[in-house]
C-alpha cells in the first residue's frame, strides 16, 4: 500500500473557518460575540474530502494519508493558551470526524495547544486524548510558537523534554512543523516552513537530544528544508563540531518527507539521504495547489517523481509504506488489526 | 581566468581580533580600556594570506578572490552604531591592505556600518569611501542586523531603497549576507546563513523590488540557500502569488554562488538554475574548513565539483569568470585596465 505521511485538512467547511475568525475577533475585542461552532454535517465533511484530498489520493494511486489540521491555521502565536486549547480541540475533533468517515483512507495526527509562555507539559493532555481516545498516531510539534519571532528555546533544550518523554511513552512520532508567520520577513510556506526545517536539523546536529531519547522519532517535513542540498556542509559542520556523521548522530531518529515539488529536488534527496530515512508525502493540500506548466501535473503530485526514480522494489516499498509503518508504530498496529 | 566571488579574511592577525575583543569589552564596561589597534605589519598580513587563502587559491587553480571581512565577525547586533562604524572601517581597511599587497589575487568587497535602529542611509558614506577611494567592487549587505532576531524590515521595504539607489549609482552589487546569530535557535553557519538566503529570495519573489531597481544586482550566497532544492515550490508559489516565473521576476537581478559543499548539491544547482545566474565561489575560508573523508579533499574546494560538470567551455567560462565580470562592473573595468 501507499501511505502519504503529510496531509492537511485545508478544505475545511466554512463554519469551521467562521469559528476561528470569530474566536480571534472575540479575543481582540471582548465586545464581539463569543465564538460558537455551528453544526457541520457529515455530508459537508464528506464532500470537502471526497472532492479534494480523497479524489487526488485515488487519482494518484495512493491509499492512505496521515492527516492533520491545516498547519498555517494552528496559529499558536495568536491569542492566549486558553484560546489555543479551544481551537486545538476543535481542530483535532474535525480530523477525527474525517477519519471516522473515511477510516480506510485517513488516520489522524493532532495539533497541540502550544502557546507562547506555556510550558510544553500543558500539551500532554491533548496529545493523550488524541492518541488514547481518538486513535491518532502522531502529532505536529511547533518549534516556534511565536510565529516567526523565534523567541523560544531550541528543540534540544530541556524545556521540551517532558513532551519528548511522553512521545516515547506513547510510541508516537512528532512532525516538526511551524505554523503561520507574523514576522514580515518570513513568507509562511516560502520561507518560515523551510527555515524551520533547516533550523531543527541543525539544532539536532549541534545537540545531543537522541542520546537522551534514543527511541524518539521526529519527522522533518519538506524534504528536510535545505539540508539535502547542503548535505556536504552538514557533514562538514558535524566534523568541525566534534559530532559523529549526521547519519549516526541525527538520522537514526529523524526522517525527511518527500514534499519537494520537482524531479531534480527528489533526485537529490534520494542521492544523499538513506532510503530508510525518507517517507513518501505530498503535503496535500499544502503550499502549492497549482499545475506545473513544465510537467502538466500538480506540483504536489510527488508520487510521480518517486515513480520516476530507479529504486528497487524493496526500497520503493520502504518509502511508500514500510518506513511510515516503522516510524508510526500505532499506524502499524492499526493496519495489522485490519489484516493489512 | 578563474574568479572566486566569495572569500573572507578569516585568518586575521591576532592584533586585529584583540581590537574587537577590547572594543566589545569597552562597550559593555566603560571602565575597561578603550580599544586600540596595535600595529600590524605588512609581513604579518602577507603571511596570514600566503599560508592560507592564497595557498588554497593557487593549489586549486583559481586566480582571484573577491574578498571581504569575516562575515560572522561583522556583528552588527553588537554594541551601537558608533561602534559598528569604527569596527567596519578598520575591517575594510584590513581588506584594502590585503588587496594592496596582493593586487593580482584579491579585490575588495566591504562590510557596512549597519546597526539596529540606524537608517541604511548611514551606510552610504562607508560604501562610497570603499568604492571610490579604496577601489572596492561590492559590499556585503546584512538583511538582519539584529543577528537572528529578524526585527528589521524585509529587503523589499522602502527602508532599504536609499541604499539600493546608491548601489545602482555606483555600479556595485551587494551580496546578501547575514553575520553571527545571537538567537540560540540558529547556529550561525548551519542555520542562520542558509535561512537568510532562502528568506531573501522569497522576499524578492513576493515583492516587486526589481521593477523599481531594474539595474540592481544582488548575490545570494551559499547556492541560494534552500532555493534550488525547492525550485518547484518557488515556481509554484510565484504562480500562486500572481508573479511571473522566478527567472523573469527575480533572476534577472539575483545571482547564486557555488558555496555548496558536495557534488550532488552542485549538480542540482546547475540542473535548475540558469548558468548565467551562477558565480563560482568557495566561501574560502568560511563555514567548513575540513577535509571531506568521502572525497579526500577540502569541503570548500568547490572548483572540483564544477570541473566535474559536463559544461561547455563557454558555460564554464561564464561561471568561472564572465558572470562575475558582468555582475561586478568595477571588477571588469579593473581587469580591463590590466589588459585582462
């Protein structure tokens, strides 16, 4: 089977987006009405998925998407912790409804109620709810809740340790994924996302996080940001910092996805990164929802690029399925229960 | 001839570094002695270059380096504007001395007395001094004087316009180059540098800077950060933002260097970026001064990677020489005067 490890619910029903709008307005001006989520029917959710993500999934020949709320919509830098909690719960519940309607094609990954100044311990409760009650298999962890101001601590700081302990205990990985940017220097999907990927990798290279958490598994999306293009630089920096080769020091615990929207980029990714560390993904629908005039296909139809690689059947199966089942043990168990 | 467009004086004599140390100490505690630059002999400078950059230049078969002060040493976020001015002037004078001692092998590019809160107009005087009096052919422009806090305005903001006007008037390009990082999230050469490259490109893609400055020429170092690896993403984002193809909208004015430290990265760079937009460079000596155990050669010996490309003689000449002469018109004139 073919598993896409990085999909977002970016086709949410209007009532859902209206709630968020009202929530922000109410936070900014308490005189505006408190937000209320209008009823959203199963039919509405079904249509929003069937006409979009599921349609593309089928057309492209994939089977299942590891599905999470819109990343730029998490907006941890907006409002306060209570607001982030309410919004996060509603967002995750929406993912759960999608998964219940399409259990064969979607499985959940949650956003977290992170908020500037809030200890990461406060995100554990929602993680446990999603994993233990809703059957989610992972989470998206925002390394910069300030939304592009980068005022928090690096991922190797002990600030994050209570959360990493819980991830290991629950056997769920985290995708390191920022949200929107309130810094005018950083376009969200064109700069902030990619910078965060590069930044996270370099933090891992500098630090010793995986000595303390040998079983922790983290996914860096968007092909690992700039890392594969500068793989020589990172190998060299590891040497200069007295660190082992990145394959030893980082890549036993870190995985890159294939959200790289052209053949040349995918070719490079597979040339320098071990196939065990690459998970198929499309970001569908994420940064670019458009047809590439050079190919006539959607930019985010990344399966085509992988199909074009001269991979052995065994390696192809790792990228499309095996690695995901290994990195997300709860996905593996859910599939096995179904005889898959 | 072979011109390396990106080299730094990272082998400065000890007295020079001692000045900076004293300058910072004096700023932090006025009770410490005011900094004074001890005499540095020509012999000392000569040795620091002959044993290092010039040795590598000769061994690698290149002819000339466009040479600027240590990038991480610019430290615009440290101290105040007066301190930045004093340090910048001394740093540029050191480059001038190197160029005077080795006029055939080095030509100068200046750092600027940028400082948080200071208008960019205040950098014009030092630029003019370096270009008009010292014969420098370009400058390094720091897009984030806050040193990783990114509190300033994007490069497309009118804040920068007076400086861009001066660059066009003087016919000198700027390399967009950050300095050190005081943000613990960003390792300087492993994250901050690369993020800044990616960020600058995306700012240009979003904005309309080159409509206002059709003759402005900017170099994004380190192979353009993450951009070539995500070239499909940027082509797609341009489309979604209603912008022309990046080749039209950005790359008539923007050039990438070849500071990418492995063959796979260089191969990708040349596969997606037009050869007219690529300038040979090594960053020598920059982020990684070490031997790659996979090749047995220095990581930053980037000429080897270009030599290994199947380029036509004409294209090779563009990358090694022609593009640099076009992007740095004052270099072109200086070479022509010498019959080169």
